[in-house]
């Protein structure tokens, strides 16, 4: 028997976007750091946890699961470590191999949905940074008498990319959808799907069985978006903070927007808490010579130089006379004495040697890959 208010989830972490290289060369988009201590994955996980979702079926690309496990561990921060609450991680390419062998490739998802005994399922991914109250969406969904509720946000078209889904409404307020690349009449404001849906579980099982019978293969969310216009759907407008991570520039801008207190508070300190992996460390040390202006720093850092309009992650070090401006510094990186970093994204375990200059621009932030030791100036305008 289905439990009337119970929800399970299919969480997809398979999106790839090469415009985010080299940041995603050794990690999925889902585990990209955000605002010093979070990961993009924290936002869908927190929305699910706040809605008391008890079981999550996660998919990831082959070779990209390690950073997900490293971050999530037992899942305790999101309430997923009990006997009744669990998460499962599957490799997306395994389903492709089953399809190539002529085997039923959606059976694991269907089995998960049946065993969950949940009346409703959330389809969600890690591409959008937002903080959606899924409990409120579920209430709307249950009163709609429709099988699907799609969550969207009204944005200017430049916020979307070609593969994103746009929802349109006719004169009777009936919703239809298209990928942005298919539209010939882009409007000043569009309803951008957040790749987030609440659906009736029994309906979803039937949909996946149909997709399997027709030989359609993709993540469940993408298949639903592809066929969305066939169905009479309900919609829910999300009006909170949102960033669409689609490029290095958009990723940089999303992080820097957290220096605006209104954005920071709206996303992270509303009624729906955002949870992340707990790390108990010593506080950050600021020397008497240090100067920090309009910046955020996580725990365990040592700051002896100057930091302005920047975000510095855990256990990083800014040495004496070093200058960091309008930049993002990931975990355990070192900016040596006299070095200058501006408009840059410094990945984990990077060392900028003394007196070296690393500088990009607002439109083209320079990215320094993991474990790099920078010994010569890097100027990218």
C-alpha cells in the first residue's frame, strides 16, 4: 500500500557541460564547491531532506562516484543513514549497457519506486542552485488532480542554455514545453524549468515502462522534459534565489553573488535550511597585518595578506603581502608572499608561488586546475 504523504526521489547527477572544464575534469557538476563550504549537491539533497524524503535513487556517470561518496559519506547530514531512510548510487552507463544488450534497462528504477511504497516521487538534479520548499509544492500537487507538477522560475533568456527546458502557457493557462534551442520567438521573460518535478509514483512507473518499450534512453528527468508537452501538467513558480550553472562565468557569478547579503540570506538562511558535510576545525586565523574586506572565509584558514571581494575555502593560506581580489579559492590552496590573484578560480591544493601574478577578467575569470604549482605569471584578459 502506498503511504499518502510519503515521497521518494530520483536524483540525477549525470549532466556534463564541457564549458565548465577544467573544474569538472575530476569531479561531476554535483560536487563543485559553492560559497566556501557547500557543494552544488547540497541544494537538492537539502530540499529533499526538508521534505522528509526517505529514499533516494541517485545516478552518476562512470568514474564520478568517488567525490559524491566522499562528500555524502553515510548521508547523516541529510537524514539518510537510518534503517528506514537510505540512498543508493547507480552508474548511468550501466543502464546504457543493459539497453545495448536488449535487456530491460529501467527495471532498477521501477523496482526502487515500487519498493519505496511512496505515493509521490521527486525528479531532481544538481544543475540549479536553489532552495525549493518541496512540502509546499506537494500540497499544490495533491490538489491539482494532475500526475505531474513542474517547478519553474521566470528569468531572462540569457540565464538559460540551449538544452534547458522552457515552459509556455496558452490563453487557457495550459502549459507546454520546449528546449530553448527549439524556440524561434524567445521572449523577454521565460519560465525556465528547474528540472524539478513532483509526480505520482504509479504514473511514473508507467511512463518509464513506456520509454523502455519505445527504446528511449536518458535520465528520467530529461525524458520527462522531452515528452512534457504530451501531458496535462500542473506548474509551480519558484520565486527565490536561483543560479543556473552552465559555464565558468555563471559559476563564478553565482559564487560572487553570495557576497551580497540579500542573496546570501535568501538562499541559505530562509525557513528551509541548507545542509552540508560537517567539518569540525579550528577557526580561521587573521594576523595583525591581514586586511579582509567584503569576503567570506571558511574555517581553518591562515590569513596574513589582503583579501577583498573573495571567497576562501577551508584550510587555505594567504601569506604576508599576498593579495586576493574578486576571486574564489578552493580548499587547501596557498597564495604565497607577494603573489597577486584577481578574477580567478583557484582549485584545490593549488600553490601560487611568491610574487607570481594570476589575473583574469570579470567576463573571463582564469581557472587554475587542481594540484597546480604556479611559478610564472598567468594573465587572461
